[in-house]
C-alpha cells in the first residue's frame, strides 16, 4: 500500500499544500490515554483525495495539519471521531468545518450503532480488515511494517465508505439529518470540554451543598496538579478520598492524614495543598455553594417505559434507523415527562430536530391515544403495527 511517511517539517508543508487543494480528507489517529492527562497522540493517518499519509507527531510538530484540517475547503471524514475532534480543538482552536462521522451516518441509514469501523468496512465496502495491532504500543519507535499496514488500512477505505453512506443518506433524504446530528454532536463535545467536570466525581450523590463545595475545590486543585504533571486526575487523588474529605468537612491536616487510604507518600505530601482547598470551600458563604442536583420526583413509568421502548424499536426498524442512535430508555423517560408536563427540564432530545419529526410525534400520539399499536404477526421480524384509531361518525 503506497503512502508517504511524514517525519520532517518540509514534508509536512508539502502534505498541508496537498490538503488545501483537496475535496475529501479522511483521517484517524492512534493515541495512548492510560497514563496522561490528555491522550498522548502517537500517530496521524490521512487519506487526501486517495493519497495516503502517515504523520509522526513524535518526530514533527503536527499543528499545521490540524490547522489545515479545520479549513472550510474540504469535507473531513472520520469514524467515531470524538478524540480526533478534541485533538483538533486543542491544536487549532476550532473544529473541522464540514465533518462527516461514518459511525453516525451509518446509524441514520439503519445499520448497527455504534458500529465498529471493521464492521462497516466489511458490510459497506466489502473488505475485511486485520485486527492484529489493536493493543499495540504506538509510542514505541521504530514503527513495524505491521503497525504501518494497520494504520494505513484505517484510512484507506474511509473515502469509499463516505461515498457509499452519502448515497444511502441521499436515497432516504437524510443528508440534512446528518448535518444536524454532526452540529449537535460537535457542540456537545466542545461544551463538555469547556466545563468544570467536578460533578463527574463518583460517589457525590447525597452530599450537602457545603460538601459539594469541598468536592469542587479539591477537584480544582487535583485537576491543576494533573494537568501540570500530565497525569490522570485520579492518579493524583482517588475519587473515594475526595468524597471522604468532603464528608468530614475538616481542613485539619492531622485529620486528613488519619484518613484510611492516605498512607501513600504522594498523598501525604499533598496534605497541605488539600487542606488549603478545603479551607477555601469552608470560607464560602452558602449562596456561593454549588447547587445540588435535582432529584425530580417522577412516577416510575415502568410499564409505560417498557411499552414505549418496544414501540421505539419497532418504529426505528420501520424507518430504517438504528435505535441506539435515536435514543435510549432515559431519552424516552425524559420525553414522557415532558409530554405529560411532569417537570421543568430542558426540551428532551426526542422532542427536537429530526428525532421529533419522525419519532417524538409518534410517541406523543401513542401517549394520547392518537395512535394505536398491535401485533400484526407474532413471528415476523417486525411484529408490531401502528394504526390510527377509528373516528366516530
């Protein structure tokens, strides 16, 4: 498989010039995320209008690649590209202008979601890919021939996959659905990365507002240390210890040192900084505490939820959509509570955009008796049928 191996700045300049004149660019990355704050980018693979590139970020600064990728002159193609989007946002400060995620597109035309890349290539392009290097250490150099082959095959088939899926989207008049989905998906990634994520600390349910303030301040300290030392935050201080510190509501260094689990040397060295973070929280006024997550008192809706889950799956099969992409049990629950006016939460996913158009309205009709469901053929792959109730004379 012919490709260009980019390890020098002048080679990268030529690659970027090629990218700026391209109409389609498929790309993928190899990274390691177990031991660092941000995933460690180890390799970038690109398919530029059919020309393959292997770009080595351990040898050359790849920022020009991300800047070229984010230009509006081409369509950018990826598969399950959440981390790839984050790499681009961090390096170029903006997202790819026209991003096509093959995994999402496949779900919009009735294929499995989320489908593995090899699954889509086999089903859509008719090629079987090797899986031999999925657990390889991409930080090691030199790269082996098998690693190069594996990396190349990850992008070699992206363009034909794009062409095939685009055709299927156009056949179903769903190209605008993908545009809408890509916009909301990218916006959600950007929003998630821009927010403080202290509420993701496990075990904080049931803590008071004051205790949540302590969690937040310890999280801020932990996140800064992790970022500066390029370590995963939980390697700096475990979540369960953050919660225990919050429950005790004490900035006394001696009490902190006495907590079971604090015997580790790096924890002992951090006691003073942790105590200062706790003291910062304890000095806040109550109106500066974070708000506790609302535990909305909603009816169980167990039977209704089971019924609507079956209905949703049936509707998706009828419409040639992947249920996993359309929504899950929580999405249905949110929609029911919204439609029955059982809460003041934001408009749920199933009540917005294309989901509302093709699914949300049918669910609403089922809830209010404007649509009936019955078993047409118990042995059929699609046993349920949806009918409108008879109207009175």
